[in-house]
């Protein structure tokens, strides 16, 4: 058999298929640089190592979390971790946080054209000939030192008003669910960008080597609401190591984590050691960073075989904790159970904990459906704040509650005495934040008397993202990743820090 006829080994195919980039990388400079980097920074390929940065205000150093690419934090952080309670579908601010008595007074009257001013509508209401104003059927009351008006649908949230920073002047550019959620999570309405949790995993790494830096929990109140896609917690063009890991209810919280029948821990360890050797041989040939990522993921999965069952096991929680979160906390997969799990993950220093709760897309039957939604999420959300606070975790844990946009002040479809619906409204809506250095006990921003436009202190999605990163010690303009010839960041080329949201 001559040279051209012989069957090539798969590794030979990779070796002989060398690109110019790989050739240059294999030059003496590339090899020398890689060797030096491995000595100075053995975790560099996985995102960096701990360091510090001088803080001119504090006059000292800012500890750098482990495993991130940042050589040091850009300023003193106020938060170490985030719990993001994302309310998928768009909660109605007009029933929950933005009290508008004028809508009740003018209930059924036509929305003045001067208020709408020809602004974009969705395809679900653009054909309507009439836009009857819909006053909320639910009452509001003042709470906390700020006297914040909070809907009576949220009795538990009202009790923690002094811990909340309520933002009533959020606005976004997206008017439909998928691009709007994608925008909040990734900074772009287009798919393919890294999620916020992935950016933080990439920049800051993890303080717990036995759990992922980015964990995701899903729950729902309705079976018919808008779908969620795994790309919302995906790494985009970042190394796949920074993918959010979804924790499920049931026997296998993380898919494919358990060993198959007949394989024990010793067998798994030998397999991983051999696999690592093979991957390292392959890596020396192709210089693909995803191979190092794959090695790290296998090792993480091995450690998670012990850490995940322990984290997900709520049997060690006392009865008074379940009373705090509500009896649904005993049912795996509910929003209440996920809030309790979020606290357990925060205790274990998981960097970014993302909860998605579906069900808020109330185009019709809003008075009926929103009562069910608030019953499901009100007590557990408030309980999470109380629980974190009494454990000393709230001061360095940023908790965020909100959806992708708000709802219209007019009724979608027919308005009756006891029923109405609300369409998507990106022009103004409400979220709240707590802990992690936010200006608690405050209300920021105002909307007009119709609840249709922002009257003062607008906060764009990119401004919100810039402020969140700032609370973790990151200048949003300096956490970047080079991809396809340009540098990307979570806030794209936008975003201004909203200092009034910070204590």
C-alpha cells in the first residue's frame, strides 16, 4: 500500500489539515507564549485566575473572584451574585406597581391620539378601531418609608417595600416576546449573543468549583404561555463552558449527569482521566479552546454528581422555611420551590441564578389570570428577600424581578364591566431590585397620568444592564469579547450607568 492509499488516522487528518492560523499559532512565539501563560496562569484557558485591582476610593484592593478573564474588578463591587426572577410574558405594571387613578375615572373612554401619537402597535391590536382605556379592577395602597403605591394583589411584596428599589420608567425597543426577552437577556434582539449569566461567568468565573457559575430554573403558571428557548441562557460566541445549566425537577435535576447502570465512581474517574489524556493530545495538534472547555465540563459534571443532589435535596429545610415560602415550596418545579433553591444556590456562591416563570401574557381575561399569577409568585418572591436578609446574604446578592415589557393602558378586544385584556407595551413598565447595593426603599422614574409614556427618568434596557454590571464591580464598556473582527459586550455600544439606583 503506497502513501496515498493508506488509511489516515483521524488525528493525522487533523494534523495535515492545518490552517495558516494554526501554523502561525504553532510557531516558536506561539509555543513560547502558551508555555509562559500556562506557568503564570494555569486556568487562563478557562477564563483567568484570581487577582486584584487598586481602588482609588477605598485605598486598597478589590478581591478578584476566581476563574474569570478580568485581571481585576474595575471598582469596589456591591454584589457578588445575582438572582434574576424573570417574569416571562410581561406583567401588567398597571395592576402591580404603577397606580393610575385617571384610568379608572376614564374607564371605557377612548385613548387620546395625542397620548399614543402614532406609536407602534402589535399586530394583535393595530387593526382595532377603538382603544378603550381600562382602569385596573384592583386597588393600590402605600407601603414602606417611600410610600410606594403597590397593588393589593401583592400583599407579601408590599411588606418588603423598604427593601425594594422600584423602577417605573423601564423601556425597551422590542414589542414582541421573543426579541424582547432576548434583548433583556443578551443585549440584542437578534439571537446568537451571550446571555447576561454567560457574560458574568466569563468575566468573573465561579466561587464554587463544584457547581456551575450560571444555573437556570424554570416554572410556569399556565400551560399555554409563550415558550422559552435554551439559547436565552446560552453562551453565544463565548466558550461553551459559560452555558447556563438548567436544573429540572424530578429524579435527574441535570440531564445525563448520573452514571449509567454498571458504572461506578472509580470507573468514571478512570474514564475521565483517559479522556483527558486524549483531549490533551488532540489540543496540542489543533489548538482549539473548545477542547479545554470540554475537559472542564467533564470534570465539573463529575463533581456535580455529588454537589447537585445535595443542593436539590430540601429535606434538611425546617418547616418554618416552607411556611415562609408557602406550601408550594414542597412541590418540585414550582416557582416557590425554585425560589428556595435559588437561596440554596446563593449560599453555595453560584454567580448567576436565573429563574424564569411563565404565564404573564394576559391579552384577555386579565383580572382572572393575574390573580393566579400573583398568588403563585408574590409570597415566594418576598420570602426570598426575607430569607436572604436574615442569613446575611442580601447585602451582597442582587435580586431582580421583572419581565420583558409592560402592558397597554387600553383594553385589547372588548372591555366589559368585569373583564379586559392588555396588549404588549414597551414604552414604559416596572421592575424591582433588592439587595446588592441598590437604593432600597425608593421609587425611581414616573410615567404620565395615562401610564402610556415616561414622564421622567427613563431607564433603557442597556442602562439597566450597565447598572447591574456596575454593582458587581464591572465597567460595562470593559467586559468585551472579540468575535468576527469586532469587540462585543453585553450593552453593545450603548448603556449609561443609572447612579440614582445605587445606594
